C-alpha cells in the first residue's frame, strides 16, 4: 500500500527508479476495451483475477 504522495515529482522519480531497476513489476491479468467494461467489472468483482485489469482507451 502506497501513501498519497506529498511531493509528486519525488514520488514519480522513486517509482521510475523502482520500475527501471525491476523492484516493482505490475502484474497485469488482462487488458480490455471500453466495450467490455461491464464484463471486466464482473470479472474483477468475482475475485478470480490474479493481477490488475487494464482498461484500454482508444480514440
């Protein structure tokens, strides 16, 4: 759990370092389009996901 950052620039620099050095790696379960957001929400609510569900917004 991350606290709300007071200094966003410092926070982003720290996060960048952690990701670059591979100390922090997000786990992506799936990526869905806006058309499938209802199904994605139901999937997340079911408790079956193993990582984050990413919503892909395309113009």
